[in-house]
C-alpha cells in the first residue's frame, strides 16, 4: 500500500474501513491481516459482535466509517465497547472522490484514507449529554406537533366562520381553550361563550360574541375535537419529557469555570446580578421561581443550566432559556474539542465557505450545514432588533451594512456563538454597555478610518466648527 502512495506516510498502521448500510455493512482490513480482507456483515447485533471480534483478530485498533443517518450508532457503541477506536467521517469529505463504483471499493478507500491520516473525526457528545440531547429533540418534535394542532383548530373554526382568532391573540391560551372546550361540549350561545374569556383579554364581550357566530357543522366539529385531542396529547408527551429531562440534568455534575478578567471594553449582554440596570436600579441577587411561559419546561431549567454550565448563558442578550438549553443539548458544556472560538463557529456553519489558493481567498460561498444549535442562535439573533443593549446596536448596524436580512442574522449569530464559547471556556463576566456605547465606538472607528484614508491621499480632515 505504501508503494502505491510514495508521497504519503502511514499514520495508522492498524486501520480498517467500514461502509455503513441499512441491511449489511462491508468491512475492509489490510490485505496481510486475513485471506479475505473485505467481508460483509449483517445489521443485527450478533453480526456486529462477530464484526468486532474479527477486527480484533486482525489486529485492528481503529476504523473509519461515514456518519450515515442513524445506522452507524449501533456499530459505534459495540466497536467502542471492544476497545476499537471509531473515527466518524463526514460523507461530504469523501463523496467526490472518483473511481469508487461498489460498496467493497468504498470501504477499502475509507481504510486507505484513514491509514494515511487523511480523515477528520467528527464531534461527539459525552454519553450523559447524549441522553439530554435525545430527550430535548423528542420534546421539540412534540412542540412542533402542538403548533400544528393549533393551526388545525384555527382552520376548523374558520370553516365554520368562527372568527375567534381575530378576537384573541392566541387561541391556545386560557381563554381560547376554555371557549373551544365549551363549544365541543355543546354550548352555542355566543355571549355565554364570550363570558369565558379571561379578564386580561382586550377585546370586549360584544366583540368576542360577534366572532363566535357561525354555522355548527357536525363534521367540522369532529375535526375540531380531533385537533384538540392532538394538542392535549402533545402537551402530555411534553410533560413526560420534562420529567425525564429534569432527572437527566440533575444527574450531571456541577461545573466551575475559572473566571478570567474581562477586557477593558466588555461587549456582553445584560446586567449581571448586583449591577445597575438602565433605570439605575440594582438587579436582583435572588432568582425567583416563575411560572413557565409558552412551551418552556415546568421545572427551573435556568437554574439547572447555570449549575451544569458554571455560567449563565442567558446573560447574553438574545439567548433565552430555551435557546441556551438547545445549545447545551447539542454541543455540551465542555468545548475543549474546538481549538478556538472561530473553529466552534465554523463547526456550527456560521462562517462562509472559502476557496484558498496560494494563501489567497479566490471564492466565497454559503455553507450548507444543518445544525440545531446554529438555528437556535439565528433565532436569538433575530430577536435583537428592538434591544437597547450593545448587541442590539450591533445587530441594527449589521442590518444596515449587509445586503440581506438573512446575512445580518447569520453574522449576528456568529458573534453570539463567539460569546457562548468565551463564557463556557473562560467564564468572562461580560457587561452590557448599551446601544449608545456601541454607536459611540462605531463613530470612533469610522472617524479613524476616514482620517487614515485622508492621510493616505495627502489630505487632512478639518471639523466644520473651525480650522485647526
């Protein structure tokens, strides 16, 4: 093998390659390890155990395989239990290699690349954090199902010309569910239905009653009942996920981050405990138990996150408790696997794709990376439009400078990712300087740039107030 690639040196001499499939897996080892160096194994557990024993008999210490769907997970667990190091490979890194026309050649090619150290291992969460990620993803699906059920409720009501959505801001709230429940129990009087509204509803009794006059079709009422049942079922499932998630988070150890001195010009995000807010009042030093809003878990998720992270990620403006939980569930709390904050942002897919030749960037493009943590950061960035914090001022500046809203959201999400990395690795106490501080800093930078450009052309800037 070395003679066919004289310019490369062997890095892993005891390497193998696995081509992952649905019904079977092809495994390749060096030709001198077995008379039949390429073998096919089934997908059931007994076959995977036989695969691991065969690799051990061949003296294989590490194998490379592509992270194809979820088919690799069982192999990864069994091979790891047998002491074989598994390198998960991004399929995009090898899919464009020519000359591979069968599964057998694929596994041999992976083995060859891994032997010469040409494959990069993928990021993997710790086993305890994987459990948190699994439950959080399941819960997110139930949240989406509940949202679709609300849309079905609104559709059914509209088909009967019940315009409740025009009188109430959210039909899934207390008032909306009380009225819909009474309708399904047979109540048809619009004014008695309107009396079920909460006192905080801005619409008057007359307005709500007018929206509840329609035609009560039996088939559509059945459709409405089905939507309500789906909505309630999704929320019961979310409650079960909350109980399981609370147990998994409680089993995680508390984390302590060594606090480093923040830079002179701190650029973070919200007042810390004991510091003054915009109105001159000190922030509370105690965390009050509040009723969860919307789809938030029923337990104190913020306190648990702060315990296992060692820092408060929600101190970053734009990052809510739900966003922080998504980030922690997807990347964990230990980011030492990433060499730098820019490496972390690149893994999230929040950096542009660059083609570099001779040390020069010749082409830039968009990277197609699907990452739930990046999606949460984008959502958090989009909420900064009206924020009067330093980050709010930065986001509005990006919206003015960049060509599209999407590019501004991505750029702001990239910056939020850097702040998350700094908090989790350095524990820096970033303090919000406010939007005015950002505008002041930007004005200073723009003036410095103008003066430098003027000097480069032999000119001098003179203020309008008078010559100097």
